[in-house]
């Protein structure tokens, strides 16, 4: 890394604005810039010039193909490659790429999830270039970020609703700014910095674990003698092999213009984190999707595997993706920056009140946005925020809000320095808020950290929900305040009213404490423990009204997404159960029987020599009893699995999985995990936790 010229490397594989400016005629660049900044339509002649310059640039970087890179409702990215080759009459070829090919593509949409909104034979789908996200060259292909929609214009992806929600927030936030006299800002964008947690394991050991290969997590595994209880993994010196991986990862991400900034060991053994610098939400979403793909590919280059599942190992911390969210104007003003005197900053307090109201009234939508089968294992454990949505605002802001709510004077608090107690150490200013690692939605100075997002999830869903609910609240505020006769007093009254009405959502305490569950219930907050619990609320009238009025989803799209989310949940659990039963019958029981046979044979030999052979016999009997119990549990699991699938209603199936299949899985696993430590090393059917976590 010492020899790497990072500024020269950074963005070298991205057709960004610097490259556009260098490659395009001035008039063409200005026209494209208006499209990027203001959403103005792009003339076909301009598109042709952009396409030609983009193709020439891509070919110089080894590209022979192009693809419309999109994000279907599978949660991952998709791409269909077409070459630049165009045949000529004389039997030769030229490399060409037109504006029409740049702007629109037509991949087969029949096999992507649609939630029953279209028949399989209705295959037509369109990809439409998103000029606000930069094209890049990946391997031999020019990748053009696009939205994906059906023949009738319905969104079949995660990008289109995200862009709609960003525009809704832009419109409503500008209305508020105009009321405060800001006439110069022309655009408000949300920004995101998405921290990414992950596990790294040996590829060789990974290939010996059927559950990791098929389900992305371990379905069996006895607790190792050492886990994370010593707290010696967090921020510890990096394993040299992990250093090599991280260096390769950083260089690859920097080439794609991804602002990878922070890297460190996380709490659990073999767990790590990468964090980027903030980008606009749309760009951050695309870059996070690319980051997850790159993480996996780079790991393979080093004989490793990157695990992005929310809970790959039982008994250890799972992985999240902390979504740091804020709002800024095109002039660089952060609308969530309190300033030196937040109590006197009416504009900040109004936007904060909008956040408080939006989160309180839409706890269900935020919980739905981060719901997945993987996240069901993580939320509520002592490692991640609870499934209950609440907001942490820090002590200083809490004092401000309390004073507004109660109508009492605000005590002025001068900025303090940290008292460390060592004279040689310099005094450092104390931040206005501490960090609450147990809060789902925590204020961290000038942004909110949505900590509940799962590590494998696209951040498009959570940010679409956030932008939409805040836009909806700002609209209500703007509708009211635009009629005001005495703006300043009316703003103050509105802020007090909304803070008071939604006080229940503010919680600065320990979200891991069991008493918080009962306290939240007393406050009337939702505790949606599983995906089916959350999805029960998705099609509530108030949610349909919000999303349709904000232009984020149509009602048909929402109904389709409801089906898709439940179907995926059931499919994930179906794969896990099938894998679990296969491992029990093909791996665990045969290993136990083989060892029992060996123990019995050894005991008989010892007895023949006049010994007792009791130790071998006792162990054989214990294992035989456990094997019989595991067979029994597997049969119960199999029956529960068959019964759960006996319905055409996705919600009925999902609830059956939660209520009967998941408990049966846990019971079967408990017996299997009891068998594992009793087996001789050479009889183990697969690498154990100790192997996976400590032999990277």
C-alpha cells in the first residue's frame, strides 16, 4: 500500500464528473450537468455524444461489453452483458455504443420477483439510465446504473422508489427552507454513510460446511471454549492475512470511487467492519451494493470467504449495517446541525420535530424496512438494537426538548472539556452527545444513525422509508405554516406541540435492558419481533396513504412488495430447514453412529482383555441416546415443515414457520450441538466453530 498513489487510483474506473468534463464538449457537459443536478430531460443528440465518450473511455480500461446494472427486488444487483461489437458489411466489426443503448435497455423481466403483479409470460421490462449515479468499469464491462420498471411503468427494483422518495423530501424540505427566508438553495438531498460489518472465514473450511454454502449461516455449531467474552477482538491488531485482504479491498473500492475510510476488527472473532465517507443516498446505495459484491470477490482472491449474513454464528454478535442519515442543501448546509445554541435554532428544531413525529407515527414502516429472516436472529439480542423503534437524542438535546415541552427556561450549558486526569494529555472538547449503541435510531451530532439495518440488506429500503416519512411530515408542517400570520410564534408553537405529542418515542436509556420492553409497552410503542409481525402492518390504510400521496409507491406496488417480502422469508426458511435435515441425516447421525460403533468395538476389546471398558460403553450409550433424540427431533421438524407449507397464503406460511418450524429447528440444533463435542476429532462431520473463527 505504501507505493499506491491513492489520489491517482481513486475513481480511475468511474466515469465521474471530472472525467465527463475532460471528455465531453462544453455544451454537452453543461446539458448533462443540468440532467444530473436538476433532473432535466436529456436530448438524444446529447446522449449520443455522452455514449460515444463513455464507450471510448471504457475501452481504454479494457471493457468489451456494457450492461445496465440494476437492483431488482431480490435485494442484490443484476446485469446482462452486451458487447460493443457491431458487424460491418465487409465482414469486420467496429466498437459502437449509442445514446439509445445508454438511456434504455430491455432485459427479460419474467424471472424477477413481482409479487404476483405480472404473469411469467409477461416478460418485458425496461432499464432506464440513472444519470445521478456514475457508470463504472468492472472487469471487462461498462456498468451503467439504471432503474428497472415493467411495461406499465411499475417499479420492479429498489432504485426507482428511492429516487421518488428523495425527490419527495427535496420538494417538501425546500418549502420549509423558503419559509425561513432561504431563497438561494435549489435542492435538498439526503446523505448516507453506511458502515458494513462482516465475517471472514477460510474458504477451505467454508466449502466443508453445507449450511454456510446453502444458507449463509451455520445451522449447527457447539459453543467454542473461547468466544468474544474476553473483549480482546474489538479494535485489536489485525491478522496479517486480514491486512492483505483489507488492502486489496480498499484499493479495489477506491478504483470504483467508493470512499472506504475506516477498517477494524469488530467484537466477535473473525468479525470486521468497513465504513465509507458520506455520499448522497442514491449514490451511497449503489456503492454499498457494489461494496458487498467486491467484498466477496476480493475475499476469494485470498482464499477467504466474506459472510454478510446477519447472524452467521450462534452465541456471537451478529452483523449490522449502521445507516448514518442526514439532510443537506446544495449549498452545503446540514439541516440536522444544531449549531452552538440548538435551543435558539428554530430551523433545526423544526426539522428535528419532523424527525421525531415521523419516526413515532411510522415505527411500523421503519421496522418493515429492515425486516428479514436474517435480521430476525439479530434484533433484540445483546448486540443490536431491539425490534422496538425508539430515538436517542443525547443529554443536551433532551434538555432542550424537555424545556420546550414543559415551557421552562433552558439552562445554558457552556462547552466543556474532557477531564482525563493526566496533565500531559491535552484538553479536548466534550461532544454534545454520547453514543448510544443500543438505540435503533440515535442522534450523533449532525445526523441520525439507523442501527437496525441488517448487514446483507440493501440500504435502499430503509432510506426510501426514512425519506418518505420525513417528506410526509414536512409537507404537513409546510401546509400549516404557509398560512401563518405570525411565523416565528407559530413555528415555536408547532415545535412544542409535536415534541409533546410524540415524547414517547424518545428514549436515552439502555435498549438492551429487559425492563425497556415493558416500559415501551406502557408507552404504546410497537414491538414487532419478527418479519411476519412487521408485515402485518404494511398494508394499513395510513401506510398506503403515505406512500401513494408522496408518490413513492403505488398501492399495487405495495401489495406486490408485501407478497415478495413474505415469499422470500418463507423461501429462506425453507432452504434452512431442508439443509438442516440433510445435515442431520447425511452428516451428523452417520458421524455419531460411526463413533458409537468404534467405541463399542473398543469397549468389547478391552473387556476381552479383562478390563472394564466402562468409559467407552458409557460414552457410547450417551451418544446413542442423543442420536435417538436427534432422529426424533428431525422427524418433528420435518412434519412441522410439511404442515407449514400447506397453504397458498404467504402470511399463513410465514406465521407457521415462526410458531412451529423455528422452535423445532432450535430443538434439533440443541441436540446436535450436544453431540458435537462428544465426537472424536476425526469423526467430526464438518469444521467446528473453533476452526471457523480462529483459523483464518
